[in-house]
C-alpha cells in the first residue's frame, strides 16, 4: 500500500432492478488531473451503508464486477486509452472479513496515472439482481 497523501471516496450507484451489465463513472472534479497512486473497493462486509445511506455491494456482487480505467500511459503521458482493462474488483479489495470474502493483502497500486473518470466503467458478468439501489465504493489515493 502506498503512503497516503490524499484520498477521495467515490460512490457509483447501480439503480434498483437494473439489468444493465455496464455502469459508467462520471466526471470527478476533485480527482481531475491528479496522479492516482492506488484504488481499493469496499463491500458490505467492510461498510454497511454508503455516505449517502445506500446499501453497499455484497461480496457476491463484487465478484461479478470488473473495472476498466481510461488513463494516460506513464511512459508517454500524452498517449491516453483503456490501458487498464477488465480488472476483477476482487483484486481491489484488501480487507479480509471471512473465508468467503475475497481479498488481496497488497493494495492495487498505480504509478501516478491521470485517470479520465468519465471514460471509465464497470462491467458485470450478469445482472446484479439488486431490488434496491446498491453502491460501489472506491477509495482512491492520489497526489497532486
């Protein structure tokens, strides 16, 4: 895990009864043009409710989700694209709550890429089957 300089909790809501298999991020002005050094995801075993009072995704829903990040290429900062594609959210989860709750000990570290959030998205292996809104919570570490 990198040393924390700054962090921002990002909430992305999947609406109730949605059958969509893709959920787009929105522009995040506070993180715009920042050097992102790490990202982690939280599920309801970590936090029961989001800051907006919504139910946080379950471990099962987390296992169905993948993230694609649109960013600059650290070796050529003017070159941008989907350089980080279809990463299982379980690789971004670093809290162990039980034997059925996947996690990794080391955080998902980045090298300071600029992420263009409005071009990033989550995709799911199937419908999440949520009867009410559920929140995807990401803690994003950055500098700059």
